[in-house]
C-alpha cells in the first residue's frame, strides 16, 4: 500500500519521542517535512519556519500532525483546515472548549478528517477494563496520578502560565482513561487545586466526581507533580461484583484481584497512527471533548489553596 | 386558549420578582403549585417540600420552571425529565458543562421540551444590535458590567463558594448578549480574576476575547460586583462601518451615535414565557451552552490575583 505523506508541525519532546520514530516505522505514513520555528532539521527532511510556508512550498502534503503546546493550536488547526489538510491533534486539544468546538465545526464544514488523540486510551488494558465495567458495573474508582514536572516538562514555563493546565496536563490523560472506561457520564462534584505561590496553575489537584445517581459509585482523583520517585499512574477500581481492578503504568497494565491479566508493551502512538490511517481511509473524524470538558468543570468548581513556590 | 398548568421549583428572589408575577398575567400559563424547601406558600397555591412530592400528588402538572440556585439544578432537572415533565431552567443552567450536556442529551432521549433561558437575550435592543452587526460587521466591543452584590444577592453566600461563579453570575448575562449579537465565534484569549482573600469566587473580572481572525475586532469585558452607585450594564460597540452603538441598561436600550433608537421597557420574562409556550406547542427544545462554555474557558485561562476580603 502506498504510504501517505505527512508533515509534523511543532518539533518538541513529544514529536521526537513518539511521532517521528512511530511514523518512521509505519507502513501507512511517511514523514515528508516538518515545521519548526527554530528551524531545526530532522534527518534530511525539508524544514519550514511556518505552516504557511509548508503549505505553499509542498502543497502535495495533505496531512499534518500538530504537536505544538496547546496555546497556538486553535489557529494552527484552523489554518491547516483552511488549507484543505487533514489534521491529527496532540492532547490536550486546545486551551479552551470554545476553541475545540470551533475546530470540530470547522472540520465538519470542510469535510476534512480531524483526529483528536488521547494517547492513554490506546491500550489493551484500558479497553479490557471498559468491557469489564460495562458488564459488572462499578462501585468505586480512585485515580492516583503522580509524576515529576521537572522530568516530564523540564524548563517548560508555559505549563505554569494561565491556560497551561499545570498538573492537569498529565492529569487529563487519567481523565481520558476515566471517561473511556466509565459506563455512565460523570460530573465534577468538588475540586481542590493547590497553586504554587509564584505560579498560576496547580501543582496538586484533588477532584471528587459523582454520577447522575445519588447512590452511585465513589469516584475521585488525585494529581501531583512533585513525585520524584518514579511515576505513579494508577487507577484502582472496585467493580459492581466486588472485583478489585488495578489499571497501572498509565493504562498499560491491568491486574484483577492482584493478578496481572494484561501487560502489553505501550504502543499508544503505533495505535494512534493505525487509527488515523483508518479514519483517512474512511473519511471520518474522531473528536471527543469529554476529558477537556471535565477539566474545565474542575477549574470552574475548584477551591484554591496556596502551595509552596515552585522553581525549576 | 386553555392555559397550561405549571409549577415553580425553588422560590427565591427571581421566582418572586419575575416568574410568579409574569405567569400571573400570562394567558398561556397558570401557576398550579410551588416547591419550596422552607414550605412557604404563595397565595393560595399548594406548596410541596420536594419535587418528588409534587410529582406524586399532582401528576397532571407536566411543566415545571426550575428557579433554584445552579448547585442542585442538574439533579432536579434530571428528576423532572425522568418524571416526564417539560422543563424551563433559569440561568446559569448548571454549575458545570458536563451537567449541561447531560441534560441536553437526557431531554432529547425522552422527547421532552427543555428550555434553557438567558433572560438578557429577550430584548428588542439586543435583537436590533444583532441585525446591525450581521450587516455592518464589528470593529470593537467593550462590555462594562458593574453592580452591587449586596443589593442583588443579599446574604447569598453560595455566590462566593466554589462553583458559585462570583461576579460571573451577573457577568454571564453580558456574555449571553455578547454571544447572541456577535456575527462570528469568540474565544477567551486571556482573563484576570480578582478573588477576595476570604472567598473563592471573583469579585472583579477582566476578559480579553479574540475571534478566529488574527486581525479581528478588539473585544473585552469587565465585570465588577462592588458598584454601589446604581448599575452599569453597558456594551459599547463600534461597527465595521464606524457607527458607535451603545447597548445600555442590560440590553434594553440601544443608542446609535448618541441617539436613542430602541428603548423598550424590559419584558424579558414575558418574552421568555411566550417563547416557552411556542416551544411547548411545537415540541422543540431550546438549549444554548455557549455563554456557559465561554465562562468555563475564562475560569480555565484566568490569572488570579487577590482582592480585599469581602464581608456583607
């Protein structure tokens, strides 16, 4: 099968760690160019300083993956759609929900494929958990999501600026698993956000959720960004029949009553590009605003407390 | 024409100031009962302590207006829809967007009429402004929304609690006019929220908006809740042809280049109930989440600063 030419816009950590190597070994895509404001070339590929330049110089490329931070994402995706490109968007999709809704409408109006990725959803253990909860129901969910901002966003001050989400940037990965596995809609009931005295976004977040049923399951999440002792990306679940599920390592491992049942190597981005190829083949979009909406709800509902100042 | 029987759930300031008198003189509705936790009767009407009691005792009433604060609104509307009632909801609809989306889906699934009211939209001056901007375009909009929380929410501590919106409770009225009159989608670009040191929601908010066009109009809003010298509910607009529009008194007065062009007495709730009758006649819902979404975006994007403590 002929490979589809794709360009990556925004060459940062996630592009280098995932998109470039995964496209490199894909039999469905071929990396044809990149856009990098700093003009740093990847291998022998053409590199452009702006998307406009890419679209002008290589109009034959009709697919782009947008891997910038969320700040400029809305206008970059609009620009791509206006240029007739199909678009894959990294998470989180945009800084605001109005931007997200606008892109969904804009993509539809132009008949182009828009693919909003939530990489943590692309794991067998997540899918298996979803099936189990659909069958057995759920009594409780406890999300525990702790990592080091210094390790995962070294020196990236945008995560601490208004609109940068803070620890909710990794936390939205947990929410994307949570909304995927739950058999019913969930709502933010209360939230507490601890914000460093010298920053604008939270370093620690506790959220209590509820369902539409007053006697529904107990649901909560804790995100923390100062965990220097490895990553804790765990979701502990009691099913309606009393089985204990533990979804670990960011959704790649599933244990049931202490026994490992799924432990696939993480191939999230391989799956994402397989899915993207499928969407392009069939001309369908895949856009899900649920995790971002839940996050916006947490921001709107949050009690704020002051935390220690944060410095790199 | 026969009048439709309606019950009001939540008897507070807005029910007494608007819903009860407006239904009282309507030729399309007749107030048949109320639900009030405190059990305070209105005139000679039956009063119930809970919606469940109302639905059990007077099953023939199939229309309810929900006028509680937004906190319990989601579950009250769900309960009403589950009981087969058509529902009118006061603004703001819910505390969160996920709750709002859930109600929209739930109403649709049950084939019931759900009417999300934004009372400030129901003015001739707003409609006339919308028409002018659709025709002439817009160069700038400046929203100035100042009132006294002590006058409008006397002693209502829920407005200062997480999820209570603070000055965004009246501010969302301005946003509901703004999203109604603008000929294109708008997005929050930046926001600053000043929160009293002893409270959790903002007393003063400044928001900068943008459109999808990098060279689009200049759009901003200022909300303040400590204005003791009367209300300032004004939107100043320069149209694309340079005309100066001033939408004043909460959207009831329109001046063009200094000359008063529309100055209708406020009949917002009369219009709301006319519109509700029309929706019930035709079986259609009217739900618009745009103002709430824009507000959630402002909360997510906001820089927070500390303001003087607030006490009643």
